[in-house]
C-alpha cells in the first residue's frame, strides 16, 4: 500500500473513532451537534462514505476545537468548523463525481471497442455474401448503403451522447473546484487576518499580482503591506497542500526582479511553506501596478 493510501486509511480510522465520544461532548452545543450530524450523514451515505477521509478528519478536528474554544474565539472557531464541514461535503461529492466520470470513460471505451468488433464481423460476412451473390440487384445495394449510413449515424449519436455526459461531469467537477478554491481563499484571509492580492485564472494557473507598494522604496525588502500579503498567500497555500507557486519578480532601475521574487519566496518559506513547493524567477521590467506575480498551480 502506498504512503498516500496508508495516510488516508489512518485518517479514516481516526475519524470513525473520534465520532462517538465527540457526539456526547457536544450534546450541549446545538451548532456542534448539527455539524457532527452533517459529518455522520456523509459516513452513512454508501456512495460518499469512503470519499475525502482527510477532509472529514480536518472537519472533525475543527468541530472539536470550536467546542472547546473560549468565548472570545468561538465566532472564528465556528466559522472555521463550518467551512471545514462544507469542504468535506464538497470534496466527498467531487471525488464521487470524479469516480463516476472515470466509470463513464471506461464504459465509453468498452462500447467503442464492442462496436468496432461487431462492425468488423459484419464486414466479413458481407464480403462473403457478395462473393457468393455476384449479381446482386441495384435495389439491394442501395438498401445496404442506407443501412450502413444509418448505423454510422447511430454510432455517431452514441458517441456524441457519451461526450456530452462526460462534458457535464467535467463541468460539475470544475464548478466544485472553483467553490473549493473560494472557500480556501476565505479561510486564508480569516486565518492570516490579511487580504489576498488580486488574482485571475489563466492557462498557466491562478495568478496573484502585487504592486510596487509591496516593497520599501528603492529596496527589495517587503513593506508592511507586502508582508501581510505574504502571510495571506502562505495561508492560502497551506489550505491547498497540493498546490505549487512560482514567484515572478519584475524589477526597476534600483531593484532587480530576482531580488524581489526571492524576498517573497523567503517570506513564504518563513511562514511554513516548504521550499520544494516554491520557485522564484526574474521577469523583466515592472511597473507601479506590477512588481510581483505569484502563479499558483493546483
């Protein structure tokens, strides 16, 4: 068994063992009871029970932390617990949808193989029949031609139907992923206490842009605002443990772009992001609106 699968099995076991005692502890808190019930519903669902074991365990830990939180921390702890439960629900359904999409792909391949085999067998029998009946009438020839066209059309319609179903599944997966990333951004901003820089989705990934005000005048040292942005980006990467980031620095007459990129990369490492998940590079001249770009690939 791979280390990843072993980790998931251990997480699932821990989640199952944690459910019973926490249900009793949370009896006086209706919000905790409700959140535990939502997790229990996922476990009771035969389709979703084996999905997103790690996210479920994170949700259970967040619920436990909320239940034990001091009065001054309860609002934040409740928000985190609710988001973790929602992430567990979305991740479970996303993984179930991905499994269904894979099953559809396999079914499509099997149908195409079977159609090809049957078509080859029909062609062989038809060649033998034509050899024996060399003087086939023109009407019969037309009938066979129309039948072949109808069969090809039916096969094409079947392929279109399968492609449509696969496209719908892909669209649902994309929507679920966008919602998951939105929740991760909200969680990062809540945990760090700072706003993430503006971002947009491009072919190369999710691109965050920091302006020249992220640095002190004429230096590559992060300003207070740049430091806050780095903390928010670190929290966002921690909420997406599989994501990687490429920091691209744009320089000016006083500060090379590479030094800017290295400064933000080092701040992310100091905030707990493994250096193996980060890259930094210079990208030419910058502007007031663009001193750094952080390209996150999920």
